[in-house]
C-alpha cells in the first residue's frame, strides 16, 4: 500500500540525490495541473514563484513543486523542471507559448560536506524526467540528503534529518498526504506520545537535550552552567551558551507539500497550506524561528467529487504533516559525520 505523497492520484515525484556532496532536490509534478497554495513562515525563507499561488492572483493552477537543498542556489533547480514541462507541452497557454507554473522552496545544507556543490537546472531536469507515481523513497534522499536537526547547541551535536512522507484516506474516500524535508534548528518530537525523537546530542553521547529547555534555561546537561569552567568561572569557546546569530549560520528550514485528491478552490488550497504548519509545530520544537524559513505548499488535484468536508481534510493535513516529519528523521541515514537516530539507537543498545 502506498502511504506516501504519490497516493494522491495525479501526482508524480522523484529525487535527485548527491550523497557524495550531501545535497539534492525533490520534484513533485502534476501534469494536469492542481489548485495550489502556499504558506511561508519563519525568518529565513528562500522561495520562487510563491506570490502567484496566493488568492486573488490570476493563475490558479500549478504544474510542479521543487523542494531543494543548496540554499538560494538551489532555486535554480526549478528552471530545469520548467524546461522539462515545456518540452512536454505542459503549462499555461500564453499565445503561442506554454509557461509551466513551478514553485520552489529551498533549505540550507551548504557545508555539511561542501558549499561548492548544489542542485541546479540540470539536477531539476533529471528529477523531473524520473518522476513517477511509485511510492516516494524517504530518508537521506532528494531535498533531505543534507538535512540535519537539533542544531540549537551547534552543528557538532546535530542529528541527521531527511525527507519523509505520509498519507491517509478519510471515511468519505478523499486522500490526504504530505511530503516534508526536515532541516530544523530544533527538536523532533512524536506528537502522539510526546517522546523526544531527535535533538541536540548530549555530551555523553546518549540521549538528547530538549531544545526549548536549552533555550529557556541554558543547556541542562550538567550540574553547572553550560560551558562554564568550574575553576575560572568563564565560558570556553568550545562549550559556549546557545550559539548567537553570528556564530550559528542560518542553516535550517523545513519545507514540504501537503496534497489531496479532493476538489478545493485556490483559496481553500491556501488555507490547507496554512493549517499544515500546525503539523510542523506539533512535531518540531521550537518551530518557525528566526533561523528557519519553514514553507508548506498545498496541492488539490480535484480528482474526487463532491469535494468532501474541509474540516476533516484540514485535520488530516495536520496529522500527515506531523507523521511525515517523524518519518524523515526515523528513515534517515548518517552523512558527513552527522549520525542518524537509528544509528544512535543501535550504538546505545
């Protein structure tokens, strides 16, 4: 059974994955077009062609979404997807021309291994060529290849993030699904049990420091103040307080897509994108910070009639988004010296 984004009829997905350089991109295609929406939050977003998705804009169909690593450089991947769709004669007709509507958001993965290699038009084109309705591979793939989480106490104590997906079918037959690349500065928490799944690693190597507690109280990892030398009463460079904006790069941002086969208007698709952020907030703590540029797109393929209950669709969007965040971390593998949750659990057995 397909429990990923491609459970939504009409959507195709593929990754471009560069494990050697810890970066990649993920392409979502809707060849027939879909009602699209977007909601951008946090203080450090990087996006392309998002204004056109908002209510009151002229174009009401989107043909592709690109999630990419590479920071702002990764926005170039969308150009390759546009070229592929143009070759397929897919897009908005403007006189003799066809203009594919491809929106994009990026996350910061520069420097995990290198900051000189990032996805571009060629990588976006390759992913678009490979797009299919097969179940979406998860973990350290595509836009999640270089993703990390739990960086509030510095990158040396981070845990591997990734890309995850989840889907569910409502009683009325409508399907709702999400695909999320998780690169958060904070923790990942199981929203159903409250268990801390991933966060800054403790100095002992076992367990995690809760990020919100670290922010509010200083690192609760020893009996003394974090980083304070017991003899000199001074802070060392290696174990300082919570990293400042200057010391800690804006190397975060969680980006994703929530979709349904229900019939929604453009305004309702934008509402779906907004409410899906509740799923991020349930599973990522803290969320939407000044160091994150969290962005969620929404797609409605309008394959089912009648449209279904919007409240139920919204509740499902929150749930699958939260589940996708967990899947991203649980299925990831370590890269560039950053261990995955599964590797840490294996070491602690």
